[in-house]
C-alpha cells in the first residue's frame, strides 16, 4: 500500500506515520520525491485494511500497490532511481560503460585491459574473480587473488569495479573490494543470496535469468529492495530461445518495458547475449537507442587466448572504435557518455 503525504509535510509527520505502521508490524519504505513523500507499507493485507491510514495526519491519499513487485514498481516511485556509485551516477542522463575481461586471468593482462578501457572512455572495470562455469573442469576464477588485481587496476586507472558474487559465504570478501556487486543470471533466483546483498549498502547489478520473464526479474529485485538496499541496477543479458546462431536472444524490448514498469535503471550486456564479437557493436548501439542506462561489455587483449568467453570478447582496438560510435548515438538520444 502507498501512503501519499501532502505537500509540505514535515519530518515529524513522516516519523509519526512510520512509528504507527511499525507498531502494527508493517515494513515501511520511504521515498522522498521532489514534490511529495511516499511511504510504502508492506505486510499483512488485513492489517493494512484495518490501519485507517487515510485518517493519519498529513496523509493526502492511500493507494493499493496492485503489482507483486511493490518497491520496484512505478506505483511506489514515479521518478527514475539514480544510483550513486562512489560519485558516479547511473540511471540519470549519463550512459555508463562497464568493460573488461569475463574473468580476471592475471595481473598484467588485467592492467592492460583496464588502461585501454579507461583511455576509450569507460567508467567501470568489469571482471570475474569467481566464475560460474557450465563445466566443473573449466577455469573457475582466481578468487581473492583476482579481487586484489582488480583493486590494483582501480588504484591505477580510477575505474570502479564490477565483479560477481556467487556464494553468501564470500559476501564479506567481495564487499571489501567491489564498487558494484554483480549477481549473475544463474543466481537471479537464489533468494538467500539476494537477501544477503539486500543488507549491503553497495549497488547491486542484477542480471536477468536465462529463461526469466521481466516480471520475474523485478520480483528478484524486490528481494533486495525489501531488505533495505535501494541501489539496484537491472541487467538484460539475453534469454534462451530456439535460436542457435547466437548464444542467447537479446531482448531489447525489455529495456523500455522495464522503464515503463519500474523506476530502477537498466543496463545491457550484449556480449553474453549474442556470444559473438562481431555482433557486440551493433547490439550495443541498439541498446543505447532503446534507452539503456549503460552497457557491460567483455574486452580482452588477446581473445584467442582468453580462459573464458574469448569468442564474444572485443579486441581493445575494436572497443575503442565502438566507444567513438557510441558517442554519436548517445548524443542523438539526448544523453551523455
């Protein structure tokens, strides 16, 4: 249920209503907009009906949230959420680019990629220290050693780190190093993990599952939001269809659809979507045209020797060329790089 306060309501009014709702055992989420404050009350619907919320001081109106994803919905928050990541905003006018290897393989290779990504105009360095692989015999990542290399690359280049968390047991370790914590497609429905990162105060990049609907993606985001972490970034990375020429099918309709349903920002991962380096550039351009708030792109200094996802990784020169082309599309869309 949404409680819309009258314009000019004071902090004392907010505190009074919050206390009353807490007394009834309801979970309270407060969203302060430019004109009005909205209070979301979540809990037993019978208690909500009996709470006489409209009679509280400073309340303008009370509305039910009909969608199952309460806190992620446009009903709860009309304005776009703009996520602050160490001073860089995501979800505003800027289109942010996250680039790097699929997995951190060694120190020198990562530094080479990070320097190239920075020079081309990226804002974030992506790289997996822990890697979920289809085969147990494939390279699984360097673990904490990889996180240390990412930290060194951040210190040298200023690029902020996006890296994946797979296991709640590694949560504190990844938290110490990451600027954005990624929850991969295979863990989109790992609700224990989602609850864990919901307790964090760092942004979470939540990837759409292999066969998940947009509604299911938003319901997974709800698990994080409900624990108190409002810094959620959604990611479209392609879904499985009958098509075999590409790794997955990139659902670019999900970008405007998510924006119509939710206030959360959304980025696109064209690399995992298509699985072919020759298709990454056109899909990146199309994603920005569709309204994506950012891109997460795999690049490598020598894709032929990459330990993970080489066929979908751009060469460093190809990435630099793509960034130049992206600038023109971003400008046409009225946004900034």
